[in-house]
């Protein structure tokens, strides 16, 4: 087996190890942040939930909404570059 084939065979293991590490970190975060809180946001009183759940929901919302802002900025810049080219 060549050295290139051996290094390519190790890559799935690295990804698996990273995935397990991330899952363990998330589990540790959730277990350490079990205090129940209520959030008052713009006059809306949210239900009492663990801090970890609010943090993970905020992360997920940011991961969903963030790419849309990036796409908007990219398209705005792309259109600006094209309009300047033909002026």
C-alpha cells in the first residue's frame, strides 16, 4: 500500500474522531447548564427552559439565518461590480 493510500485511509477516522469530540463537548455543555431560566425578549415572556437549550437554539438560528445575510452581501457586491464594469 502506498503512502498516499494510507493517508487517504486515515481521513475518515479523523472526521469520526472530530465528530465524537464535538458530540462530547455538546453533551458536556448541556449537562453543565441545566439551570432553568425565563427569557423576556421585547416584551415576550418565553417559557422556562434550561440555559443550554436557549444557547443551542440561538446557535441553530444563527447557523440558518447567517448564510442568507452572506448571500445578500455577496449578491449586492456582485451586482455592484457588474454595474461598474459597463459604465
